[in-house]
C-alpha cells in the first residue's frame, strides 16, 4: 500500500456509497409495492397511474444517484 490514508478514504467512500444505494433501492421498492396495493374505501386502486408511484420515488432516485457516485469515486480511488 502506497498510502494508508487513500486506502481508508477508498474504503469509507465505497462503503457509504453502497449503503446509500442499497437502502434507497430497498426503501423505494417497499414504497412502490405498498402504493400498488393501496385501495380506497370503494375498493378501487388508490394510485391507478404508474406515473404517480414514479413521482413519489424521485427522492429515492436522487439518493441512489448520490450513492452510486460515491461508490464509483471509491472504485476510482482504488484504481
């Protein structure tokens, strides 16, 4: 190892990035699944349009982008 500080920076950057990525994907999947199963009092779907679920998931997509960017930065540090 030429630089222990760089190794530590790579490890923590990649770890935080992959954790953000995984948690955002898991949370968005749970959210989308629950939205697809939501019904009104009359028995119809509460969110009939697919676009409604996608717009609710935008914060998760931004978190996923941040996590993926951090992970890629960590891999570039390793290289």
